């Protein structure tokens, strides 16, 4: 099972279906929705938080939250 937390720098994935209880409402409002593409732009020095590009929006999320969101890796 691949999650956003398992992405490597520059790697992309498509967000799969997930329970709305897992993801904070703020992330849903910012485009973290099933079917959207996510790419890992950069990680902080201690690997937390992760800096992501989701459908053109840049945001940082905690690794703990990223580990809850399943994705399909895009080659």
C-alpha cells in the first residue's frame, strides 16, 4: 500500500478513495481529494512536514497525516 508519506522527491501519485474522518477538512478544501494528482516537492530537514504540490496548489502536511492517504504511484 503506497501512501503520500512513501513518495520520494519528484515522484507523483493519484489520490485513492479514503475516509473523510482521516483527513482534516482544511486539506480537503485545499484539493486533497480522490482522483487528484499529488507530487512530493521537498521534505523538511527531519522528514516532517512534507511539501506537496496537489493539482497546482502547494501545501505542507505532517508525515503522520500523509501516511493515512493512499495513492497509486504514477510512473
